[in-house]
């Protein structure tokens, strides 16, 4: 469960299928647990496990069907809410158990950033410990110690993943001003995506985001601020497995593996909603073609920028 959205491998198409598999296995396991609880006449616990199994099952099927994550984070939030509710119910209603509590920290690290996972885990741990310490310390004490060890293990592993991701990003070609990748890194990644696209007989869409020429007339600090703000808006507008690059011309490019026209329209709509009313940022779509190679695609990118500004 640690190969989640905050692990860079999740952001690729292969990672989506891996997480879809995780979700379906999780749904199956929870379904069996719900069946066992129902047989034992524990209808409340059975219902919680069944609801979570349904959410994870739908999520896994969705990923396999569309090869895309949800554009909002409601799925992960719903799973966390159900896990917390299930864990607190198990701690309040005899017989006391902590299956969901053991699962929660690992799922938090899987679905959210380490900082968010640490905050939620800390708050939940305080509440969970308070409930357990309010009763007999025999079995409850053992459950609490086991839970705390589980939570620390999950957070340590999440921290290692987070630090490793940060180090990896530092080693890759990134622009310090905007936090996007550079044109040199684009050439490296584009060559890999071309091979993947040919191997999988799939799609590749490049969205060239052309900055307005009037920005060139601004003071340097204003110009850099506009570029940084545009990068922030683009990051908020793309899907998780899309990647943003800052070209040598200071224009931006969004690489969309498996991209199609609907992705382009969605990007344009989200970008338009985030920009000021009098601001227009044109986007040029370049679809990968069977006879394309790295050189021809780079030439098409340069040609699109030249044609738009000429």
C-alpha cells in the first residue's frame, strides 16, 4: 500500500493498474471480513467493512476501465472516513478489536503526502488511545501498544518514501523557479514515452501552453512571478499522471500519456477558470503520430510555437 499517489511510480499508467489491483484485493479481503462478521451476528462491523469494500471495488474497477484517477480526492477521503469510523466503532463496541486501526496509518501514507498522513495519524492516535485507556488496560493496553508500533512503522516507511522522492526530484532536471521540469528533461522523458506508446499501441498528447507576448514587456520580477503563477495553476489543472515542462522559450508543455481530446478540453476549461478574466493563455495540442520520433516531435513543438507567434 506504500506505492500510492505520493510515490512517483503511482503517477504512471502502470502504477494506476497496480493500485487498481490493490484496491480490488482490498475490496475482496474486506468483503470476506464483512461476511465473517455477519455470520458472527456483528451487523454493525459487517456493514462498515462492506461499505469500504464497495468503495474500493468501485475505485479499482474505475481505474481499470478508464486508466485515469478521479480528478478529485473524494475516494481517498471517503476511505479514510470509513476506516476511522470503523476503527472507533471497534474500540467502543465489545468485543474490542483494532483491525481497521492497524490498517489506517498505512492507507494514509498510501493516499496522502507524508505531512498530511502524519497529522491525521497523530489526531486519530490521541482519540484512539483515549478510548482504549478509558477501559480495562489488559487487552486494550496490548492493542494500543501494537497500534502505536504499527503507526510508527507506517510513518517511518512513509518518511523514507517521501525523502527518497524529494532526492529523486532533485536529481532530475527541474526548474527552481516554477518547480516544473526543464526542456532537457523533456527530451529524455519524451524518448521514453515514445517507446512506451509504440510498444503499447497507445496514445500520447502534448499540450503546448503559449505564454502571451505582452509578458515579455514586463519587469523581470513581474515576468517571473507570472510564470510561477501559471505553473501553479497548471499543476492544479492537470491529472496526476500528467507532467509539466518549462521550455527554453519559457513556454510550458504538458505531457499527457494516453491523452485524448477530452483531456485537452478539460485542461483548457480548468485553466480558464483559474485565470483572471482578462487573461488568455492559448494551448496547442500535438497528437503523437505513428511516424513520429523524438526529433520530429521536438520540431513540431518548435513549429507550433513559431506558427502561433508569427
